[in-house]
């Protein structure tokens, strides 16, 4: 295998996983376009959309594990929040995945575009005081968390994405979860929601194993490094980076729809 190919795939995995660990998102919204468009720029073989989604699913699984491991100490992982939202998003993604058979492709894209637009708007709503709450005193409405997570799961299941970039603004704005706890818990919830996608891609032969292995190695290294960086960066800066990333995603989705 060409060394240029190995280095290119490794760097794509490293960059995406670093951002994943730092911001609490699966990272597929970054790695998907990078895998699709960057290899051909270097004269390398282009991946198909199915191959990219398969590689991304496996990589998100390992990137979120690495991020959660890095956040395991310090009280950042809210186990009750993870339990309620994780179970709901998993159930929702199964419903959405099944229901997508009954929908047109345009309908699926519009649903995802609306969810992404809502997420982008929410990121610009002021979040005063949430980071002043001690982590051991965080309270939230459990059934509201479960209901919103179920909706995100249905939407993400319909379009085949993890939906973490939708969870983060919900946790920050609606549930009032402190930024670092949001990032850590979102990684754990995304890990749960990625299990089904990863198993599905592997069992249906949609994973190109060699580049997936390179991406996994990059993830195991980069995701904990990103998480450690996220612990040190000012929470306002993290919120701004998240807002820009989620808004960019929303714009990209709507450009594809229109």
C-alpha cells in the first residue's frame, strides 16, 4: 500500500478525532467530506459514499471511546444523563432507520436540514451561568432529556448520522448542562448511538478494513489528546468553535438540499 495513502488517511483520522475529543461530537461531519474529497486531490483512489460512511462509522466508535476514557475522571461524565439520553437516542435511531424506508430522499434531507438549522440557531443563544454550576450539583429534567434525545435519534436514524452535533446545543441551551460535562457526556451518548451503525456496516460488508484500521489507530491516539485540550480551553472558546462547526454543517446540508 502506498505510503502517501497511509499518511493521508492517518492525518484525516487524526484531525477529525482530535476535534471529536475536544468538542464532544463524533467527528463524522468533519471526516466524511475529508475522506470523500482529499484522497483524489493527491492522486489517490477515491472512496465511494458507502465506503466513506462505513469507515466513518467504525472510526466514530473508537474516537468516542478514546474521548470518554480521557474524561473518565473529574466528574465530567453524568451517568444519569448518559443513561436517559443514550437509551433514547438508540431507540430513536432504530425507529428512524426503519421509518426512512417510507420516506423520499428529499424528505429525509429536509428533516435533517431543519434539525441542523435549529441546532445552529441554539448555539448562538446566550448561555449565561451554566459553567458556574458545580458538576456535582447539576440537575435536569430527565424526561425532557429523554424525549429530545429520542427526536434526535429518529432524525439521525433517518439520515444515517450519529446526531451528536444536535445533542450538544440541546444539552447546553435546553437542559442547562455545563460545557465540559456536555462535551464528555455527549461523547458517551454518541458512542452508544454509534454501536448500531458500526455493527450494521460491518455485518453488511460496507467497511474497507485497511483504511478503517488506519483511522482507528489515529482515533485512539488523537481523541484523548483532543479531550485533554478541551479540558484546558476556556469554555466560551469551546462554545464559539462548536457554534461555527454546527453552523457550517447546517449551511452545507441546506446547500445540498437546494
